[in-house]
C-alpha cells in the first residue's frame, strides 16, 4: 500500500483477514489517503480507531501516513502476542494520554526479539519508528529465513478479465487496458483482481450490469400448419 503511495489509516483486527492459503488481506479502505506530494508529505485529518491511532493523530498534529500505519501495526502485533491492547481505557481523554505517553506493560512470555520489534514500532516520536524496509528485514519477521520481499502484481493483463470489464464499463478494449494499467489501486483495479481470482477458481466471469437479456419469443396461439404458416 505504501509502495503505491497510500496510507490505510485504520489498521485494526477487524480490517485484517486471512484467505484459504493464510495470506493476509487488508480490507476497508474508506479512510485511505494518498498524499498529493507522495508519502513524504504530511496529512492533517485525524481518523481511525482511537486505540490503534498514533500519538500524532490523537494530538491533532500533522503526520506522515506510513508512520501512522507503522504505529497501528505495533498495536496490532502487541494485541496478537499479548491478548490485550497496549493502550486502553473507557475514557477517550485518558486513552489519548496513555498513547501520548507511549508506556505499556511487557508480559513475561514475550521473546526478546518480539519485545524489540514492538518497541521499535511503538515509538512516540514518528521519526524514531522503524521503517517498513527495516521492519521486513527484522530478525523476528525473517525468523532465520530470507527477508520478506514484496512482489508487485504481474503486469500481464488477463484477456478474459479485460473483456468482461470493457463490456461492463461500455468501453473499448484498448481504453480498458489503459485504465487498468494505470494501477491506481482503486475500485477498477480491485474489480480486475477479483475477476482474476474468480478465473483461478474456475468460476463464471460475469459482472452484474444492465445488458439486455435476449429471451426466446413465446409462440402465439395460432392455428398453423407444420411449416408455421397460417392456413
């Protein structure tokens, strides 16, 4: 997401899914933002779920979208490993104070590596937080294996999905290729990938649209001979 210039801004357990192959899927991009100047430019709208929001968000300051997401990932990881949130309170005011303080308990069952990575994720100062590049190379993530390498989607467009989208949108094949290959990762990109997934599963590639149905004509009750011509 960050590689494409977007910040999610609402990372929480409800928005993290697993598919049948245990691949992580992120959903609910309603608060997603794309800074006009790129990820190095600040955002200003405080949003998301308070318990997962970064200190700069709950303080109403300008913030970098990717660094705010990194903090949310720290809260997520802590909750998954500990079974409870690092910062929690029934009062939003008290909760925000706890988030700004950045102090949380460390249960005894956490490994040194997990303690380290959580600490690097939950830095109150966003400039001290671990970057995504270093996060993917962290020993706790790699687990003695190779660093995680993000692979972009194949740029080869599937012809069947392309044609179905072109018919659905009422546009030409060439125009649809141009629209898809912009890779804006918007609803059109999402629809294309959903069609691609349906094709992999052997399902019918058909989008609901207003194309007219060709129904067979019902014969009228006429006295006709075998040739269908009235006597």
